[in-house]
C-alpha cells in the first residue's frame, strides 16, 4: 500500500470515527434535551440550585434587573435607551456582577451596559419559567456555525422554574420589538409609534413632528404616502386626536368589563367558540397524523436495519437513512408533546380574558395615557383614509386590544364621535 493510500485510509477512519462520535453525542443531547432538563447554564437572573444542579432558582438581585428591563420595554424604551438608564443608575453589568461575587477585579467600566446585552435578555424565553432547548443547530459535525432553529423544532416545556416575567408580558415585548420606535429630530417619541397601520396598504404609520409646534401638530403618516408621491393615499392622523379617542375607548371598555364581567366574558366566548372548535379539530387531525408517522418510522427503521444486516444495504446508506428518520422522529416528538394537551387551547383562551380582566382591575382610574398603559392595552391600531361627509371630515380607526383581539371601531371627525360594536352588545 502506497503512503498516499495509507494517509487517505487514515483520514477516512478518522472521519468515520468523528462522524460516529458526533452522532452519539447528538443522540445523548437529544435525549437529555427532551427530558425537561436545561442544556445550558442559567442565564443572568437565575442560578443553579445547590441541591440540584439541573434545577434553576432565582438570583434575586439579577432577577430584579431583568424584570426592570422588560418593564422599561413595555414603557416604550428601546435597548439602547435601557442600556443608558442602567448605566446612569449604576447597575452592575452581568460580567461585573459575577466578578464582584467571586472577589475578582471589576471591569474598567462596570456599569457600561451594551445594547446587545439588553437584547439578549429580552429574547430569552426561559424568563417565563420554561425550558427552551435546541434553539440552534449545525448542518454538519464539520461546521461550527450555529443556525437558529424554527420555534416548532425547539423543545419547550413550561413551568420548570419560577418565572421572572409573565408569559403575556414576554409575548407583548416580542411584538413591540418587531415594531421599533425611534426618537425624531424634534427629540420626541410618538406615544403610538409602532402600533399604527394603514388600512389600505398595511404599512406602518410613521411619527412626524416639529420642534416649533411643541407637539400640537404631531401626527402619524402612512410610510408609503410620501407627500402624495408614493403608492398610497394620505392616511394621516394627529396624535392629539388619537390620544383622546384611545383614552376614551380604554375607559369605556374597562368600565364595561367592570360593570358586567360575566356578561362580557360570555359575549366574548360566544364570538370565538366557532374559531376555537375549528382549531381543536385541526389539532386532533395533526396529532393523529404525527402519531401514525411515528409508528411508520419505527417500522421503516426496523426494515432498513434488517436490510443492512442481511447485506441488502450498505452501512453508509443505512446510516444516512437512519439519521434522516431519527431527525424526523425528534421533530414529530416535539410536535406531539405540544398537541397532546390540545384541551389547553380552551383554557388558554379563557385565561386571556382573565389576563385582560386583571389589567382592568390594575387601572381603576386612568387620568391620562402613558406608554406603559398604551402598550399593555393596545395591540394594534388600523387607520383608514379620511372621508368627506358634507362639511365634515370623518376618519375611522380600528382598535385591537391585547388578549381580546378586535373590540371596536371608532369614528373621528371635528367633534370626536365614537361607536363600538361587540357581539350583540352596542355602546355609543
């Protein structure tokens, strides 16, 4: 055997060994990851339980900072603004806090929070009290690059440790982060920035302001309008008018809920019963299909193993097919876990009303709107193009509330007029 052949043979053996080892490690990690245990170390805000290293418990000092970061986001602050607030208040960074606890020298700038550190905290699903494994994957054992996994391919198990932020707050923060807000040249930030959408083209409405008007002419304009030269018409609404209407609607809805909680809930459930039943039927079909496919793969795995043993299939071919089937089974396993508790769909919908009712009780009296109140109550505001009715200019907006989806319609003209319809209930 030539020297080159020996080297090539050695490389093939090493490659086969590395591939086989990688497969075994992945199998072990997959088993551990689907057992309900965390695969990584506790993030900032948690620490390992001294009695059980696989269990996370609250790190009270850090958990307070995490909760504050989420609260500031609900209050309309962006990651860079939050970082500056934490630095101003001399809150130790993650690295500085751990160094202090270990008795090591602090970094040169112990209070200098980076924007990306804040973003990392806001994106950690584990703060809701769950296990979230397999957030990334690699295409091959030869590649070190990690690729973000789709949510349906992750393993998520709720209520495994004490939550730092409620699930509904975490969800709301993710929605707000999709609609980023920027401070304008007038050094003002729109109260409804990121929440307004054009009824015709679906684009966001941008906040427009000017220093010399001191906020009186602050308005929102469809991003595709572009002073009449864009692809959309003039969906323009002043913030002052919008502020009054939204405040009036929030007050009306909260009063309606407080005056007849049971009646309002019954109307709400009636409106969504058909949608809920359809969702349950679809989940049942998906669950049955996933279970059947899992059973079919077990049979196929047995067959290809027998073919390999009998010499009807090469070992390399068997390994490729086995890896593909194992990956599919792992994905199906995650899907089945999520679907088996399909009854929880109804409980979740009932709970969303309870969350809204709790929000109503939290704000018994609302003298004026704040970014926190707006972000907690309002999910989206759809703005329609203005219409002329004689000497009046009437403009409609549609308010979509958090937890309860679409509740009503408001019409705006010179003297503000509102009309709300909800199920069979109508309030003027």
